C-alpha cells in the first residue's frame, strides 16, 4: 500500500463510506416503516378497527355484562355502512326504552365502541344495544334513523346486564 499525498482519499475509504451511508439509509427506512397496515381509526372510539379495512357484508353487535357506570363498552360493532351504536334501557315490559347514549361510526368496519351515557347504568338492570343507519345528517334521531337489519331479517341488537359482580375470565 502506497501512502497517499495529503488531502486525497484512498479507494478503500470511498468504498467504506458508501457502505456506511447505504447501511444508515436502510436502517432509517426499516425503522420508520410501520409493521402494521395503516388502518382507519374510528373517531367515536379512538381505536382502530378489530379487522383489516375490508368492508363487512353483515351487521352485528357483541356486548358483555359490565360494571354499572356512565359508559357502555361494546366489544364489537360490525357495520356495513356508517351507523349509530345506541344504548337504551330495557323497560319492565321487555321493550326498549329511553336512549341513554349513542356513538357514530362514520364508515363500514368492525369496531370496539365506547358509548358515553346520559344516565349511569344501574346494578342488576339490563340494557339493549342497537345499530341504526344514519339518514345522512350525522345526528342520531330515533324517529328518522332506521335500524340496521341482521342476517336473520331482524334489527341488530344485543343485551347486557350492569352488575357489580362479574365472573373473572382467564385466558
């Protein structure tokens, strides 16, 4: 190896420099790229859908018994179009009563949903969750918005009980 005159760079130094620059670029690309797809976020619940953004073909809702309070947590609301998730009291007659709260889902998808209630749920009382299609005004109105229909041809609903004693689920 011959000594280089001052100010010049040896070819091996150029090769090392280029390799280091490429390595840095690859690291930046690798660590700034998301490992998950960019899923839409439901403004209502602040969470991403449970599934990939493939529009569902059926409407459904799943809810579990929960502690009494001023929020209802819906495990899963699957909607084929923009819709409302509505929580209502169940009257002694077994029919749906007063609307306690609702949350708008602006797009089709499968979402966990948090519904803030105007009145807290009470221990040992049952409540119903219903899905309604928005009529386009993005304001829930029980008289104007139409219930979403499930695969059985009936409105999509699910019930839950507010209870201070919940079974522990392990797994």
